[in-house]
């Protein structure tokens, strides 16, 4: 019998730490990208999985690329 590993769920603060970006940038992306949704709630805490981490990283990289191009 195969045992499923416990999922690694992270708060926005932990995501910011992992991505080495300020929390306000993570909060902005999570607030403005409805496709990045928490997979669970613990009280008022939103918890995100590895898929959300990957999407968040992609969105932050896209924002940085647009800024580097001069906002085009």
C-alpha cells in the first residue's frame, strides 16, 4: 500500500521568504491573480501548495521582466 506524503502548505509570509521577495509583493500578486487560490484555510490563514508557489514565482518573474523592458 502506498502512503501519500503530507502536503507542504505554506502561508503568504513563508512564500515571500522562499522567493526572497517582500511580503507586500506576494500579497499584491495573490490579491490580483484570481487563478492563484489557497488550497486550505486554517482559521484566517490562507495556505498554498507547490503549484501556487510555482505560479507565484512565474507572475513575479513576469512583473520583473515587464519592469526591465520599461513597462511595455
